[in-house]
């Protein structure tokens, strides 16, 4: 379940980056949504980096997803 949440947050962050590049800017309303998503992603990514993987989860996949989410949220 944690892996699914990490993947969905990564996809949402990438969607905002692509929207910014395609539209040459962000609509005013999207700034609030992007900032709230960034804060949620930052907290979730940090907690995932600090926590270990679940019993049946691969350590490399977990650390890769959590670091990717954390770096994307810092970049946004």
C-alpha cells in the first residue's frame, strides 16, 4: 500500500511539472494545489526515507521510490 501511495504522489508531482512546462506558467489556483501537494509529498517522502520497507517489500524499490518522491517534492 505504501508503494502505491509513493507512486501516485510521484505521478502527481510529475503532472504539475509537465503542466508548468507545457503552459509556460501556472494558473493562480494551481499554485495552492501544487504547494499543498508539495508539502504532503515532502512529509510523506521524508517519513518513507526514514522508515524501513515492509516485510514483503524490496529494499531497493522502497528506497528508490522514497528518494525520488523526496527529491521531486524538494524541487517543486
